[in-house]
C-alpha cells in the first residue's frame, strides 16, 4: 500500500482552520488514505460499488474473485457475461466492467500516460468509458492517484456528513456544498476522507 506524503501537512492545516475537522482528525488519528496502486482494480471496485453499500460491494467482489481475476482486464473479457451476473453484477454493471476491460486491454487507457495529466483531463478520459461518471473518476483520483484536492460533491456519504456536522442535519444544495469545500483547499481529499470516516467505522479502500 502507498500512503500520501502530504497527509501530516494537510491535517495540520485543516485542523488549524476548522475546529470540527480538528475533532475528526483527533478522533480518527492514524486513519490514512491508502492506494492499492492498481489502476484497473481501483476502477473495477468503483464500478462494483456504485450505488450500493460497502458490505454489498465487498460481497460481490468476493464472488467475482471466485470466477474471474477482477484485477486482470483479459480475464474479465474472457469471462462469460452470465458468470459476471451470477457473481452479483447487474446487467448494466456487467457491460460497464467489460467496456473498462476493453479500454485497458486495447491500450486506449494507458496508466503511465494518464497519471501525469491534470485532474480535469483524467476525468475527461475516464468518463469516455461506458459506465464511468464523474464520481467514479473522482474516486480514481483520490484512491489510486492520491490527488490531494478532490471534492466529490455527488457522493451521498459526503453530503450526509457535511449536513450532520455543519448544518444541523439539513442537506444543502450542491452549489453550496461546492462553496463549503472551498474552505478546505488545497486539501479537500483529506477533508473528504475524515467526513467519510465520521459515518463509517470501516476505512474505504478501492
């Protein structure tokens, strides 16, 4: 696992600027964003996890691992679609993971080329894959590339955490949520991590 080199600096600055964030950082001391360092696996896990709980996603991943190597694009392409569905993927997610595998196997997506681009360029490249929207691309930026300043406002957990901790439980409009996150620049990834941790005892790892 790789760890972000900026974590300590980010925590110090976030904690100094925001007492709520300081409390979260103290509460979850030692909890740090990590990357598996495997770009295809990260994107596969993000697709599997779309719109379902962490527990459900983990269960599907285990079943996928019994019938295919979900970290290997060629293995995903070689597997019959029915096998992927029997592992728990919906018909739509089956199409998504196979298209992702095609992009990697064909060389349309090359990680070494992708990883040196800026965030917006990476999001544009990834969202060309069927089934990858902005949220999934942002998870890749955060959990694979460890980019420090990603603010995934479409994430339901993030919306819940901000509402609970800052707005007496009231969900705020996305435009207001974007503006709220501006106060945590250039460490919005780190702020997101602690907001997620405030909701779930299990650390997220894609």
